[in-house]
């Protein structure tokens, strides 16, 4: 499965890159108590360190808001998923537990203030492209609503749109039946190559520590690829 950036995206966001991880043979279940404890501890520290009113001061939030504007999306109307998660937690809401794969994914999203996506590889078809949405790009989102993706940054396979740094689709969602997974990290232009490698490495280690399986592939996709 090849992942690439559409030239139209690279024209608007020339420094945008994607971190791509593929896992095989994972075992997805309820998150273990150890992971829940670690995430809850992190969330408490997050609330002590940051105030909701200062959310925009976090580098990842600030950079992705700027990226959305360059891509033609109003970040106040359509928030990056990482900002939505952080906002929810800083409002005092509990971490929303889904399963061991999604919970690890969401933990790293709030840790680095970056949009992360996790997808069931077996529900995807062909190569994947990160592009700007067309008029007919829409899907049922994980939020239960039909999401219209025209003019927004998204991920699509040969069947159509399935994910984005805003909200992902039910079609590609990870369940306890998922074994082969695709994870995509949306890196803004302020992250150094060294930091990207560090994030990929830490995500891969924790994901397989919790979910088992193997890391079948990792890469960083840029406009040059």
C-alpha cells in the first residue's frame, strides 16, 4: 500500500508531511489498567499545566490552525482532531476509552498536539492519497454524522475518502476484530526531521507493547515522494 501527498496539497502546504506506520498481527482489546493509569496521570498533569483559554499557545495547535487556514479550512468551524481532543480534556471531560489501539493513538495525539489516525487496513483498498476533498467526498464519521469533506484535507483510497485530520470514517474504524492496521500522523511544518523520527519510534514501541503484533513498515511521506 503506497501513501502519497497530492500535488495540490503540497502547493498549499509545501512542508506538510505524513508519518506512516503499518502493523500486522495486532491483538486489539480493552486498554489494560496500566495504560489507563498512565493516560489518566498524563491528563491530570495536562490540566495543571494548561488552561483552556491558552490552548492556542500550544505549538501543535497553533501550527495546525495555521495549516488549516492555508488549506482553505476555517479552524474555528472545523477543528483539527488533536485540538478537539485537548479541548475536551481541558474542559474537565474524561478520556474517552475506545480500545487499546485507538486509545494509544489518541494518547499520542494529545501528547504531541498532532492529528493522528488509526485505520483497519483490511477495510481499505489500493493506494492512499492525502488530497483536498471534492464535492462528492463525504462519509459517515466516527461522530455519527455525515461529514462533507469538500475543500478539506483528507485521506482517500480507491473507494473514496475515509479519513482526515478532522474526523475519521466508520468505514475504516479499528475494532477488536482488527489485526492489520494503518496509522497516519499529520506532521506540521514546524517539526524537525529528528523529532519526526523520535515520534515514529516511540509510537511504534508503545503500540506493539500494548497491542502486540509487528511493525511491518514505517515511513515519512513528503512532497518529494
